[in-house]
C-alpha cells in the first residue's frame, strides 16, 4: 500500500476559524517541537528556532545572517541585488507568520525575538536597498512590527517582573514610535495613530489594574526635570538594585 500524501485528517480535526490566528505547538516524528498555523485551505508548519522554513541559506541560520557575512567585504557600498531582495521578502513573510503565532500562543519572549530579527533586517534594508521605493515598501510596515515587539515585550515583562516593568517597556516603545514619526516628518500624527493609541490603552489598563501611578523611571525623569538631584540619585540606585535582581 502506498503511503498517504494528503492531510485530510489533520484538516478535519482542526477546523479553520476565520478572523483569528490559529496556532499550536506539536511534536514532530523525531521529537522536536514544531509550530503549526491553520490557514483557510491548509496549514503552515514552522521550525521554532532559526529560519521558520528550517533552511540554512548558504549555511547561515537565516538569510539575514548570510547577508551580514556577505556585506563584510563591501561595507557601505554593498547594494542588494534583485534576487537578494526577493529572498529578503521571503524571510520577512516567514518571520511574520511565526511572530503572530507566538503572540497567539502567548509566547511573548519568542515573539519579541522574532520581531527584533525583522526590525534589524529592516534596518539593513534601509542601508543597502537598491532604491528608495523598495525601502519604503518595507518601511511602511515598521510601525506594525514595532507594535508587535512592544506588545510582546511588555506582556513578557508583566509575566516575569510585574506591571511596572511592563509599563517601562511601553514607554520605551512609544519613544521609538515618536522617533519614527519625527524621522518621516509626520510628528503631528503621533497622537492620532491607531497603534500608538492601542499601546497607550494597554498602558492605561496596566496602571489601573495593578494600581501603578508613576514608575521608578518616570519618577526619575520627573526628578531630573525639576532638578531634584538628591532624589534622582536615590531613584537611580533603586532602579539599579531592581535590575540586578531581575538578572
């Protein structure tokens, strides 16, 4: 009897639900963990580390790692070729799928790591893009990726270190958003941006639910702004002590 090649059984026992990210971690035949995502007409299976498709481009962990080694010889003069641009786009899509699966599964540290990979690849693209149009085709997604990164990092901090650390992550993320808006000379749109608003809502809900008014970092900024240097020194010591406990 020939070996079955269809996936009917998998699809029938895991029905697709429109409007939600459907993800699960399962064991492969060799015992390793793999990540699966149910899509409308099938499923995607991804590796949990390295490149999601499990390949090693030219022996590197990811295509981005390969590009980092390739750029060493040419430095700033390095410009991505058309085939390299296509491979970059493939890697963007693969990491997007894995990132939203990690978020759906509340695996926040994994989601943060994959978002960091994509943001670093975007930085590389800006430096070595063949043209401005191709750069902007990726830069338009930077706020969306950054939103995922801040959300995941904040919720990871909430689980591991508490609400004050989570609020600090959101503050740092909002500063990064503000920098993006200033870089593209649309700073006036910052307060009305949907993703910025969602981060502010998350921060507000954390403050209310966990009864956090001003974090140590915020109190330090207030003390410096009002020239209360003795209080600022005390707050710095307290922050350093807390960070040493976390590590």
